[in-house]
């Protein structure tokens, strides 16, 4: 600023020439002329420089960059160093720095420009799954974290699932809507297989039948992100990563995924008293405004379980997603209906239903109570599965089995226990359980206790011809007398 004043004073007040002032102050005559013309201080005139090498190489370099997605991947992408070597191999003399400037400018032009969005109360929720690690019953395992975020208020719902499939996806929606006690008007999500059957032109999608039923039940509009584009729902993407880093470090542990999920959800709900915006409102205050404009919950809860037609094998086993489940032996080779839940599988037959804990691929859940008629006729098979069977039957049958093994050995014990199972099939587990309990308490042989007793009524009518007949019964005390009489004879 002082130099500008000096230059203008010497020329305009003292009448000195531009050349003399420039020589005296050590600046160029062009600078003196610009200051005399009133140009802003510190502003330098851009001078366009010719770039003959870059101008000659740029078209070929940009053509290779545009073609590179056809023969590269994201993890094996074309770098500026590799492009420089390719151009040199083609006979183009260019420096690596020049190629890096071409690549940097080309990628800048390719970057997508993001639009700052406005979220209205109750309008939009975003949904996604995230892979996390948890300790369940002292076993470290992977889990799928379902996250739903209300974009206006910033309130979150999160729940942990053993897998990322359709049943868990639908169950997450049901739990989230019940937790919020309301439904958003729209939902943004990825093109997940449980939701999208086929991607059509633009934003059009052919919905999976089960997800279409879910959306119709809660009357929300599904909106899908562009394929392979995560930032179309950047709110839940960022929030899911934050939950994983802030709430799941150190790795959480608990007796079950449900217990860990409830603790996680309690910590997320505790955030409602914070998270103030520019107007000083908390998450809870914004959610109160949002909930008034959200859709009400329907009268009936959506059933997230997935229906699957199945067929029982000759072993009375049903195969579902690579795991095996037992059913009543009388259902063998029948067509059945299975309902797959998050943690349990319910199999419905012609006269009953069976519930099993859901197993992983290759797992097996067999309840040997389903095979009682067969085991009552096969003592050797009973001996093979006795521990598993008495564990499901419970007391007093477990105590009876141990006692029989101690007294008679496993082989004879299996034969006796098979007759006990026959009584369970014929008379019911409750009646047999009471009789076995009483026999164990009295020390009475169990088969004797289970023998049916014929009760003769005291009021039975006796024919007149037999009314005076007296039947003498032998007594044990007379046994020796009879032997003696026989010896004398």
C-alpha cells in the first residue's frame, strides 16, 4: 500500500516519468502504469501461457481414461503413473507431472456435484444394513446391523440380526415402526434383493412380492438409490458408520443378540435429549414435531415370517435353507408349510404345528419326542438317542433312565424304557409321568406301576345260582402242608 502511494505521488505530484520511477523503485513499468490506472492492490494479471505438450497429449490421455472402466476395476484402477508409461510406450514424449495434472483435471470434471437437500417433518426415512462383530454367549461372531434413520429429526433405530436376509429386513421395519409408533411417508433404501425383484429404467423398480406387501400394509412409498451409488442415502450411511464406531466399540457382548440390541437401542434413545440444531432444538423435540406428521400404525402388525412350502422326508426331516428340522413321524413324506422367522421356524402339518430354533446352514434341530412311536418299537435305536430323548422329556423320565441303566445296564434299560414310551404314546405324557413319579417314590418296578388295573364294582349283580357258592383260596402258609401230603402219597 505504501509503495502504491509513493508511485502515484512521484508521477502525479512530482511530475516524474514512468521510466524514472520504475528504475528508482525496482519495479516494472507495467506495474507503475497499473497503479496509476487505479488497479486493485495485490491483484496480479493472469497471463495465459501456452502448453504445447499438454495440449498435444491431453486428447489421447483422456480417451484412455474414458476407456479404462472396460478393462479395470475399482481396486485395480488406472493410475497416473501407469497412464504415463502407457503414453510413453505409444511414442508420446510427456513428463509424469504433466500426466498427473491431466488426470487430476479429468477426474475433477467427472466428480458428481451434490445438491444440499431439505428434509420435511415425517417425510423421509433412510434404511441400510451394516456388518458388525459382537460376542454372543462368549462366542465372537458377525452380525447384521439394521439401521433406520428419520432424516428430519435425526432419530435412529438399530437392531442386530444373525443374518442379512428378507425375514430380518422385514422384521427390522416392523420393529422400527413400532418403536417410533408411526410410519414415515417415504423410505430411501438400496436395491436389496428382499426389496427389489428387478431394476427397471431410471428410478422404476419391480418390487419383491413380500416387500410390496410390507409397503402396502404400512402405506409408505419406497424410493431406491441408484445402483452402486451409496451417497443417494448418505444420511443413514454416515450414521451407520458412526453407530459402529461410537456405540459398538469395544465389541459388545451379551447372552443373545436381542439383549445386545436392547442395550444399543437404549443408548440411541438417550441421545434424544441432545443433538441440538441451529434453533437449539433437541432430537426429541424435533421428533415430537415429526411424529405428528407421520402416518399412523395400522391396527394389525405385519407378519415378517416368510412362508415356504416343504416336504418331510422318510426320516421325518424337513430341509430349509440347508438345515434340517424334525417333525412328527406321522407326517413323513407329507407336504407341509413352514414359516421362517428371525430366530425360530414354525412347521405346520395336517393336525399340529412344530417350532424349532432356526439353524445355520448345515445345522440340525431334532426333537426325538417326534419319534416316540418308532422308538417304542426299536430299543436299539432308543439306546442310541436316549440322552437327547430324556433331555427333551424332562423329569421324571431322566431319573428313570439313569436308574434303569444303573440297575440293568444300557441294553435291558432300553427295552424297559421302550415300554414306557409305548405307554406315553397310548396314554399321554402327563398320566405316565404321574405314574412313574409315584413308582420312583415307592421303589416299585415301573412296568408294574404302568400295568392297567381292572376295577370290579362292589355293586355288581351275582346270578342266583352262584350266590351261595364259596370259592376257597389257597394261602401261602398251607404250601408246606401240601408238599408234605404230596410226599406221603
